[in-house]
């Protein structure tokens, strides 16, 4: 009888400790949401946040994740996934080269348009026009320096509709990859690539968990995303030992960053920060970077 009583006390204490631990975790999540909401409120614009812990999937925070945003250059992540998919299907070889041209067809009427070096973030690639460039090199430039010229060549190769269809297969239900970059006729008619924070979270989680392709292909995608050259949002205030596989995107009044954050202790999480209608672009960008730091602090706090 004495042993039973002792056992009951142990069970009670274990339950109490577990309950206290859950309460503490819930309290931290509530504090996290309050802090992030306060930071969002300081931004003059519309913001969406999707946070998903790959270490503890139950830990997540979603704010405005169904709101549609102009995808800007974040749509280049779906394009890289489609490239690897078609390569796996034997439809193309990423080691092959393609003639680099600067002439594209508008999705509105098929009329031709060209990219302007002054509106692109990659000027080096323009020196290679009318020469053959390896698909893997174009893909790398598309992600790491957000080359619009490389992007348009690759989207024309794989077909935007197929990119969107593949995203649907991954569970991204709203993202739309309609066209390449700088199709002004399409833009004027409201035909732009769009996304939600939820969908970018799903897409990045699929890469992190090897659902976007083979393990080897996903590892290569992550390596390329880690070489991202624009680091003024998610990585900005994180320690140097933290690595981020991510893709940014920006147009007037819009600034995004979406990525997988890898912690030194082996933990990891997906973070998507989208913004639009920014009245002060620089201030909004700075606050988004601080929101990223808030999530990092949360992840290392337990």
C-alpha cells in the first residue's frame, strides 16, 4: 500500500511538472505573439507573418497568412523547384547550356519586350547575352542575386503554368506564378505573380523536409538559398553562426523575405515575412528585421 501511495505521488508530481512546462510554453507563445504584433503595429503598411518550427512543429505563429501579396522575387523559389522536378523527370539537364536571349513574349498579347539592365540586380549576366549559359548557372543567379533576366529565360523554359501546378501538388493552394518579370502589359492589367505567407511557408517546409524533390535535390536548393546576397531582413540581426536559406523580393512599397533558419544546436524553423503598402520602405524593412530577431530569441529561449 505504501508503494502504491509513493507511486501515485510520483505520477502526480510528473503530471504537475508536465502541466507547468506546458503552461510556461503557452505563456512564451502568447508573449511572442504580443511582441510581434506590437512590432507589426509600428509598420505603416500591411504585414503577414508565418512562423513554423521544424524542431517542434506545434510551435507556430500565423498572422494574416491568407492575405495575398505581389510575390515579387519570392516566386523564384517555386521556379527552382520546378527546374529540379523537370530535371528528375528527364525533361532537361541542369548541366546543359541554353542561348541567353533578352527577348520575351507578354502573356497579354504575345508582343515582345526586353529586360533593362538598369532595372535588374544582376548586370554581369547581360554581358553573356547571345552566348550559351549553363542552366545551373542561370538558376544560381536567379536565386542568389535575383537576376530577372535569368528568371525570364528559365520560366520560359519550364512554363509558368507548370510551376503553379507543382506548387499545388506541394499544398500551396493560392500562389500564382503567371509570368516572368517586367511584363508591363500584364502588370497594367493586374496580371502579376502573387502569393500568401502560408504558401511560401508550405513551399519552404517542403524543401526543408525533402518533399520538394529528392533529398539530394533539396540539399542543393538549400545550399543555393544559403548563398543569398540580399540579407537585410531575416539574417540581419542574427548571429553569424546562424545560417539562413532564403529568398527576398521587393518592388515599390513591397519587401519580403522567406527562408529556413538553421540554428547551431541543430534546431531549425521556417519564417516568412511579407509586406506591402509600405509608407516608409527603409523603416518597414528595419522593423521586419527586428521581427526576425524576435523569433530567433524565442527559439533559443527554451
